[in-house]
């Protein structure tokens, strides 16, 4: 959200509104970060040159066979990694 030009106050409002809507209409599960996720994230950083947070998101998604929803480059990169990890 920062990369889209939002300030912290706007980000807080957007996340709060998103949480409200999600809690009303969906059952969301947030997987806990494990040491195996951290190890996979390190491998992904080394192999694909991902940043720290992108690698953690990708590792949790891959390990849980989840769909990673990002924007632009991150989404395209996560799809490529998932295809290669296969």
C-alpha cells in the first residue's frame, strides 16, 4: 500500500475496513509462520531474488497450497515460482 502512495493513516483505515468486510462475509484462516516456512523463504530469496516479505508470503502460500493474491510484478512472480515448484 505504501508503494501505491498511501500514508499510514490511510493504510490503517483501509485495513480496518477490509477486516470488517472480510469478517462479515468470509471465514479466513491465517496460517502460523513456521521454521519450515522461514527455511523455504530463504531458499526462495536465494533462487529468485525475492525480498524478505515477498519470500515469506510465497513460502507460506506454496507450503499450504494457497493462492497468493498480490498486485502486478509480485503476482506474476508468485505464479512463475509456483509453476516451477510444481
